[in-house]
């Protein structure tokens, strides 16, 4: 069974300075904090968190994407490795609960509303 996935670029280095864990890129710090948040979640089937070595948006770091078969793909950029985590975790629950990935705009957390870089349609399925 295919699973909803949250991709996070672990090589992202934000252009602005933020306090992150010593020696880690902002992307790796974001990934680590999301991982910790998912481990403490009471969600029976949490979203699959997957590190990516590059998402090609270096000038818009930190970058993440929500994706699943037959669902919209949300690409987010310029995420704060410290402030974005609660909103990303909240949106992961909303995204997984939606059969097509269409979480109503009014229900999305602030970070999601402000940091959307692109929303892609699902890949077409063969007839």
C-alpha cells in the first residue's frame, strides 16, 4: 500500500541565519525536528518522512514536499527549521485524512498558506 510521504531536503542551507543544532544544515535540523515530532505523535499511521539530498530549490531553502499517489503534491519553500515544525505536523494529518490532498485553504496552518512554492496535480493514471 502506497503511503503519504513528506520529503525534506536535508542539504538545504537557509540564506538567513537561524539557530540550529550545532554542525547541521537547516534542512537536516528541520528533518530531525519533524522526526522527533512524529515519534511522539499519537497518530497510528504517521506520514512517512523521507530525507532527500537535494530538491533543486537552493535559493528558496528550506524545502519540503507532501506527496502521495492520486493526491495533489504540495511543494513548500523558505521554511524555518524551528518555527515550521508544528504547522508541518498539523498539515501532515490534514493531508493524510484527505482522499485527494485537497485540504481547504481556510483550514491550512499559517506556514502552509504562506510557504507554498507550488501545488502539482496528481500524475495521470493510465486508462
